[in-house]
């Protein structure tokens, strides 16, 4: 099934989705979802509750406004800055059902559009789980971290974590 919603197109990989779209949990957090009604076990069509739907999270991206060089430690609280000048991409994932369809790139583009509207020109993130090459293909470069506190925050992500920056 093919879904077109809010300018995004997604192949349903053989499954029919009734609706798809974005949910904004925070101003800068996007979850792309699809849901389809499904009769739960034990319910007949007569007593089927249409509120009981299967919601499948296809991808998500959590981001917030930050400062250059500021790294949120793993499982740490996001800092709020009145003078934020960086879009910090904190966490992103795409399910296997949506893999290879450009959803990650499109979610990032949607947030970069918000950043441009605010006059923000930089983006930053922590590369983990071997994502460096993918991120370099997206225009990010490794930036050294010289502040001792920020080095500790980066180290909380484990071996191989890298602070990377890009331009919007």
C-alpha cells in the first residue's frame, strides 16, 4: 500500500494502512506513524471497538534547540537555552518496515526547515552504533570536544561515540 501524507510518501510493504502522519510530541520531536484498524482477539464485529487500533511507529526523531559543543549525556535531561543556535538531533530510528524509503532524511529535512525559519544554521548530534559513514554522507563532520565536562557526556554513549556537526 502507498501512503501519501503531509508531503511524505511511504510504501506499506504489502500491508494496508488506513492513515499515516506525524505526531509532534515536543515542538522538535517527530514520530511518523501508520495505523490500521484490526479486530482484537476475542472481539466480534458486533462489539468491535474502533478505538482499539494497532499503531505502528515507523520512525521517530527527537531533537531540541541547543548550543554549539553542548552534549546531552546518555539518559540525561535536555537543557533549555534561550540563546540556542544549534538544532541538536538527539535520537532517531527507522523500523525495518520503513527502511530504505528515505524517511530518516525526510524527517531531518522537516526539522531543518524549522531551524532555517528560526535563523539556526548548524546542527549537531552524537554518532553511535557505527553511524559515522551514514552521517558523513549526510554532510556531517566530526568535531573534536575539548571541554572536559562535554567529553564526559560524550563518553557516556560508549566507545566509538563521536560528536558531529553539520550545516543547515
